[in-house]
């Protein structure tokens, strides 16, 4: 594929841009390989900025590219102020930020404050210093239970499976709510607060437009680290009160960070990756003096069912409305199976995914697009065990996230389909041989492709002022369908059933995810189809 220089869409000031932005998630190691080592990198992202600008997104969210041993693919950070050589250099990061701005797109990066890598200088110092040393105050060290301290300090479990504690040779245990290579920081230590404020300012000074805060519900633990009293704690995440997640004290951290963000020009933002036991508690993360957005995992987890989708949409709007925050919508990300597969896979899964995209992009608020969903990529379910690398597979083989992280296909050629420079065939995860027709190059030439559907939807979303921020009005429609309007000028209709459905024609057809036949005042919508309409037009 040949990149073409496009006219940039300027980044405007004082726009409250985050309230209706379409933000594209770049999983850096799987987006594009610029240096030929089979792993995506910052040079690769920079080489594809034309594509992203033409797609029509407003901002990029880059997954971690910091120095890391990669025990959890970059979410185990050894140095928050540098770039891992796998991904490039600090100069590459600066160039990418600068060029994205030139293309009219903002840049959001991950920050990981709940834990560091066990290779971080602080943790290495703490291990060497020994029990009782001040260096250990930056992390959560405790003596064990049992006659000789041979048992963990409490019954907390790691999100990745097994105990959340590891014992050092000197007898003390350290807490890691994720992998043992990811020791939890102690946010009762003032030095930790000061360090992360300095980290935020370092990247803000380099021009980033915001931060996606990993495990924003973490950091603060209940006093005394009390037992939970039951096993299977990962099943309670997002549904029950846990002493290590969603503690009230975390909100003061976010308020402090909001003040840091507000001290910079250019409307810098904070986005919470937060799990909370209720929508009301989730809304606390986006109060006016805290973060700007929080991910809406409830929408992502909803099945392809009109009633369930409407209930989640209504609940989401009702939750953020009282605190004045915009809702967010997401269908896939780097931690879950791709929604083409979740919706049933095959032709039916793709139909539903295309319809869900138009539904999502018609809703009030901000939308997130995970790389490759604009190509209709499915989950790769048949990766050989020997290539799978995700530590979450330790919990259960079916919980691995490798299948949604397979490198993107760019060229309609042979594997890896232009992901790496010519002549490079081995990539960090193999690309399915069947993905040629799903490549960017193939889909750009097909007016009916999923890529062309996304591009047109994003163009219309930019051009029609009634889309994005605001409200919606539901209208009566047959069972298994949805109809709503925006600002009296736009309508979205969705047929979530497996049969054709007749609906009153709302206006002039703008875009549809599948066949729609209009005759007089009636629109016949194909199964698993969504359509956009301009009201008041014939």
C-alpha cells in the first residue's frame, strides 16, 4: 500500500474535544513493523498516520511502549521516561506525537500507576535493601503468616491466577495483584505520588494530549489488607466490593492528576480504565474535578440483543448524566475477544459487528475503535500453543488474549500481508494465511467493505453536528429492533434479529451496514443490519 500525504485536519483549542471524540486504540506491537524485526513499533505507527487520518479518527491511544522486560507486554514498566528498544527511541516517540498533531490527531498514552516491573530501579533497590529498609516503603511488603511466615499475608488472589503474594529469600512477601513480575506500589508513600506527578509532566511537556490510566480503580488498598474470605475473586471484579480495588482514597489521586492536566494548555485529558461494583461508583471517576472519561465495559459485554443493548445504553447515559461527563462506547480492545467472534463469528458475526459499529457511532458521547475492527477482523482461535505468550493464560488457557493481538494485514499479498517490510515473514504472532482479503489494500478497493463502511460513518459523524455529544430520543419499533433520533435531524434504526424487518422510513438513507430496501414510506431492513437516516429529507 502506498501512503499518500493528506491535508491535515487542524487540532483546535477549547473544543471539549473528548466529549465526542472517536479514539483509535493502537496496540503498538501489532499495528505496523517499521524496522523489520517482526514486532510493531513507533516507526511503524508513524508510517501509517495517513491511513488513520483518512479513516477519520480524532485521537490515537497508544498502549505502553516504555522500557519493559515484557512480562505483561509493556504493562510491567521498568522506566516510565524512556522507550523500550523493541519499540524505538524517545526521539521516535517525540516524532510520532509531532506528526500525529500535524495530521490533526491527538495522542493519548498509557500510564501504569498500580504497579511497576520487578526490574524497575525502585524494586531492585528494595529487594537488595532487605526487610525494614526505607526503600521497601515504596511497595507493599509484609511478613507472612504461619509459624515461620510460610503462608501469604492474606488470601488475596492475582488477577492472572494464584496468590497475589510472592515470598523473597529473606522471608518477606510482596504484593502483586497481577503477575509476580508486577509488584504493586504503595500509594501511602508520598514519594510514589511525587514520582507519578513528575512522570505525567514529563510526557505532557513532550506534547501528549492525555493518559489512559491503567487499573485506575487500583493503587489504594483497604487499611490492614483484610482477607476476602473466598476464592475465585476474579469473578467478583466489577460486581462486588474488594479491599484492593475501587477504594475511596483513589479519587484524591485522580483529583491531583486532574489539576496537573488542567495546568497545561490544549485540553489534556485523563481516561479511567476502571472496574467498579456499580455504575454509580464508576461515575465517581468522572466527576467534574476528576477524570474526563471512563471506559464503559458494560456496553462491550452486552450481547447482540436489542433489549439488552437498549438497557445498557439507558443505564450508561443515566450514570454519567448527573456528573456531567460524556458516555463512552467500545466494542473491542486488546483484553477481550474481538466482537465479530463474540457475536457468533462467520458471516453472521460480521453482519452484527458492522451493525454494532453504526449503532455505537450514532450514540451520544465518545467512541473507541480497536485496531483492526474497521477491517472486520475476527478473533484468531487456532494459534498454536507454542506461540501464545499472554500471562493471563496461566489462569485458564481460554483466557489468553493473544487471539485479539495478531498483527494487522495491510497488503493483499502473502503473510504477514505488509505488516513488516518486504522480505520479513516471521512476526511475533503469526498472521492467518486467509487474511489477504481482509487487508487494508483489499478493502480500500471494495465499496462494500467494512473499512469503507467505517470511513463513511466517521465522515458523516464529523460532518453532522447532531452526532457526537448530546442526547437521544427513543421511538417505538418492532420487537428485536431499535430506533432513536438525535436532535430532531438524524435517526438510527437497528434490526438485531435474524429475519428481515419492515420499519417506517424515517427520512433519507445516509448509510447502512447491510441491504436496506426503501419503498414509499417503508424500509425493509436485512437481518442484523443498522441504518442512518437524515430526517426531513425525502
